[in-house]
C-alpha cells in the first residue's frame, strides 16, 4: 500500500496552485463584474438599482454549492458542453461579483454627499463626477475589505472539489483515498490553506488600521 | 435548445425536500445555540483570561477563520477517527458547524465586549453587582446589541454554508436534493427548487432576526 510520503505531499502542494489560479481568475472577472454592479447600485435610475440589488441578494442568499450545481448542470442543458473549469470559473466569478459589488457599493456610498454636490456645482457630468471625484476616494476605503474578501474567496474555492474540480481539497481527497491516511492528509491540507489565507488576513488587518488612522487625521483637519 | 423542463416529477417528491429544508433549519439553529455558547465563553477568556489562555483562543479563532469549512469537516469526519474520536455524519456536520460558527462569533462578540467602556463595569461594581451579573448584564447584553447585525448575517452565512455538509452525506436539504436528482435524473429542476428553498430560508431568517432584535433590544429596553 502507498503511504503518504514526499511525492504525495508534493502532489497536494502542486494542486494548491489551482486553488490560487481559480481564486485569482474569479477575483479578476468578479472584480470587473462587481465594479459594474456597485456602480449600478448607486445609479440615479431606480429600476437599474433594483436589478443590481436583486442580483446581489440572489447570490448572497443562496449557497455557493447550489450556484455551482446550477451552472454545472444548468448550462449543460442549453447545449453548452461545459468542462469543470468553465463551470467553476463562471460560478465563482458571479459569486465574487455579487460580494465585491456589495462591498464596493458601501465604499461608494461612504463618500459624502457634499462631494457629489460640489462636483455638480462645478458642472461635471455624472460620469466625470464618478470617475474623477468619487471613485478615487472610494477606492481608498475599499482596499482593506477587498483583501478580506480575497481570503473568503480562497476558502470558497474548496467547495469546487465537490463537483470534481481538482484543487487543494480534491487533491487531498485523492491522496487520502490512495494512502488510507486521512489523519495525516487532511490536517496538511488545512495547514496549506492556512498558509495561503493567514498572510492575507494579516495584511487586511494591517491595511485596516493604517487607513483608519489616515481617516482620523483627515477628519481632524 | 431541446431540453424540456419537467418539474412534475420533482413536485411529487416535494414533501421530501420540505423535510430536507426543515433539517437544514434545525441544524442551523442547533449550531447557532451551541456556537454562541462557545463564542461567549471564548470571548470572555479572550478578554479577561490569563495570557496562555488568550493565546489559545486566538489560535483557535485564527485557525478556523483561515481554513475552509469543508476542510474542517473532512478533518473532523475523516482524520479524527484515526486519533480515536469517531463521529457519525450528522454528528461531524454539527461539530464542524459549531466549531466554525463559534470562531467567527467569538471574534464578533469580542469586538462588542471591547466596545463597552470601563466606566460601565466600574459603575456595576459600585452598585455591588456580582462578577457574573456584571459580565452578563453590563458587558454581554449591550455588547451583543452592538454587534447584533454582524452576528445575524454570520448566522445566515452559517446556514448557507451548511450545504457543504452534504459532502459527507449528513442529513439536510442539499444531501436530500443529491439523492433526489440521482433517482429522478432531473438535476437542474431539483437544484433550482432547493436553491429557492435556501433563498426562502435566508429571507425568513433575516426577518426573524430583525423581529428578535426589536423584541429584545427595542421593546424590552424600558424594563
């Protein structure tokens, strides 16, 4: 019988890159998507706002696993042959888009009303105001919670193992099945996730303290 | 597009899905109650305990918050039997959810506890309240009120996250949906209905917690 040695460990370690790749792809596509959702959420047109809010509610009110199942089985029905990669990328981007959209909406709304009014009085257009005045200020507030969400996203990729996508968790399962040593394998898998997520968590915390200090000084002036 | 949706065959099994939804609700509330107990004890130890205990609680919180729930579940269900602790699927699912929610709630409750000014506690001492009375009435009650929205949304995340315990075939909505889709071959229809049920539960929970807040913290405040 195979036992859990260096080769098995390297197999699990190598699979961690797919966890990272999936998280990064979902973060980029979801980020682009989330930016649109956030901007629509503060649009002056009520139906547009409602549509974006509905999207966020739908994805924040249902389990990620169900979203994965629906994309995986659902798009297959429409004649689109989906491999695990495509399905997983679509589902995670939509998921990340909803969460980032909600986080960033909060940041956009945190920029004070007077900024809008001042820009308006200088006869900037809506898009100019958004791009030149609001977004640069909102981006600063948005950085810490965005890094925090990245941790959530890395952890969320573990669920993709359930539909057979080979990443860190699935690789651990495969090695556990091959070696019959789950007592060794799963704690190692958990430790690898910890090594990925903890530095990000610490970074998010540090950013948060730094930006809070910056805001306090700004308010003092 | 040649696919014809057939919800009829799924609606025949609707009562089984309702049972699954009820199991999910039960599992979530049980994990909430036990997890909150864990959190209150841990938040107390984290803020007032001796240094090694504080470090231990911090390690627990960080370890859980930086690893996926699914992996925690696998550690409990597959790895612990090797160390002599064997739980059945439902027990492992509950344990994983309690440990997971406990860690997040510890951090939330701690933030609330630390927001209570020291003067409040001194005022409690001046009124000759016991240590337990001070902790429960002067510290914990207002602390929970302050962080109530965060706790409620963490709880909804717990309920939604509980769908991954189907991976070890614990009894709940997703696991029952998995069984149904493999017997009816109507995966999409089954999962659409399960998803809508989760959505309904999430909306109902949010309403329930808003009502509970009003009942405990708004209406009950005068007494």
